C-alpha cells in the first residue's frame, strides 16, 4: 500500500518541479553579506581543523622518533 502511495505522489510532484515558473525573488544586501560571512566561517573552520589534524598526526609520528 505504501509503495503505491509513493509511486503516485512521485508521479504527481515531479511535473510540478519540472514546469518553469516565475520566481520574484530578491536578495537584499544583508542576505548577500550573510552568505559571504557563512562561506568565510566554513572555509576558516575547515582550515583550522586541517591544522589541528596535521599537528596530531605530526605528534603521533614524533613519538616514534623520540623512542629510537
């Protein structure tokens, strides 16, 4: 029963997404700056995580050098 509901809802919703419609969207300057700030934060976080990961790997291998 649930497979039939999924099949019919799929058949119903796909044409809605495929038909072009006008979207009267507006991005104000506040939204643009929020997107830029989010991207800067994401790339900064990825960079900082990479630095921490590199330090942990480096300290792991330095343990083997010190013991020899």
